[in-house]
C-alpha cells in the first residue's frame, strides 16, 4: 500500500523531516486533512435510514481502491492530524456505529477482501446482554485480527441532551460520565482496546457536553458531514459523512469522499439547541480563497450567503430550522480540481415548541 511506503520513508528520514519536504512527489500530493465515512448496517433487511446494501457498499470500496484513495485506520489519521504531519491527499477512514451483527457477517469479509482497516463504535450494554442483532464480544474480538479499532458509543445509546427529570447540570454530567467511562472500561476489559474515541449517539451534543467530553480526555466524533482537519478534530465534534439508502448515489459518494475541509479561520453561531422557531445566523471567516461559497439548509435548498470584507460570510436560511436535527451545509469548489469541493456542515437541534423532545424516527 502507498500508505506504508510513505510511512517507511518518514521512518527512514526520522529527524530529517526537512528532507521529506524537499521530496517532490509526496509534497505535490500531500495534505493535512482526511474524510471519515460513517455507516450503521450493511444489509437490505434493516431500516433504510441506517442501512446501505452490501452491493452499494462494495461499490464504495471499489471506488476507494481504483480512484486514488488511501484507506487508513482512525488512530493513524488522528495521530497524523494532531502531529501536523503531512498525509497523502484522499485519506479516508471507514467507521460503523452501534456494532450491528451484519458488520461482522457482511461488511467485515468485504473489508478483509480489500485489506481495509475500519472502526466500530460500540454501545456496550447491547453486547453485554447479547441483544439480538448486535455483535457479541467474541465477534468483536475476532475482528481484531483484521485491523479493527473498537471505540466508544456509550453503554446504553442514550440521547445525551435529554436529561433525566430533576437532575442538575452537574448530576447529569456525572451520569453521562458513568455511561461513557463505563463503555470505555467494558471495551478495554473485553478487547484490550482503549482509545478514548467517542461517537455521540444520534450525533447530538451541545457545548457543555462537548467541553465535558474533552475534560474527560475523549475525542468526539459527530454525524454532521464534512472533511476533517486538525481544527475540527480538536473542536470536540469531528465531522463524519453518514451514508444510507437515502444517500446511495455513487456521484454523491465521490464528492464526499474526495472533499476537503473548508479553510475556516473563525466561526460564530448562536447555539446548538433551540426551543423555539429560530433562523440561526452562521458567520464564517475563511482563509484567502478563490470561488463562490454555496450553502444549503436541510429541507430549504440553497440559502442566502452574504459576502463581507476579509472573506467573512454571513449565512442565514429564509425560514426557521425544522424541529429535530438539521444542518447548514456549505461547499466551495477546490481551485483547479473540477468536481472537488471543500465541505463544511453546522448542525442545529430544535426542540418542540412546548420544550419537549421530538420523537426519534
Ligand atoms: Zn448510534
């Protein structure tokens, strides 16, 4: 694999990294970013919103193999971004949430055929009680022969924002810590893995929860789309591109897998969770760039982007965001590369007008 050739070179020149910068090919083809793909089921008999068919999943793997991608494990990408090491362009990480058994029976053999590492974010209570449809600890251990990263998705897959009645902020954060540390301990006890990588159930969190996660030493991964750089990794909610039967077009996969992060210098937004009708205003300051920033709001199509001096953009939908989870997605063409885009997403969560939580579909 090209990845290993590249790592070997870095080893050989350990202490002489300047020499690497003078080496023509990797520089021309190097980057400080990657893309994380998120899947749940690989199956045809599970809900469309959390499933992709084995046929389309195989097509994703074929594209990664034949169109110049480097499939890395999550720890490799995290380590490289944190250390600000140059990585090859088009690095992609494959992740699965929830540890469904079709990952062991259907996805893992396909990934093995391609020699690709992957990550499973495990909600440990389901595995502990041998719930139908989930992997067992034996299955998870067996996957480790295949370069699998086993990471944290809470014990019970709770909604982190839906606080039990009567609990103070402090007590609720303590309850969340028991969920998250508890899952980490179970994964460590059963498999020896202990990464402190955490995927938010439903991709939901707010600033207080993200801060707490970071204080507890976890690296958080969300479900808002977009390419990843060091800034986003350290933001506490790294983006991942979700794929399911509603997003199964291969052209869409190609755009997402090849995307680059938006060069955000500064970002302001009014909050994470709203309990009334609001039109959130997102302000992005970008590094010097060419091309036109285009933004979309969930269910509203293209939205107005006001361009201000110094590459500042003010982004606001015409209508309030809908109850539930929604997003503003913004793209910017990559200069000189037709069909490639910088991609950025900001998630909004809106409760029902009476302050209660929306039902989970
Ligand atoms: Zn989940």
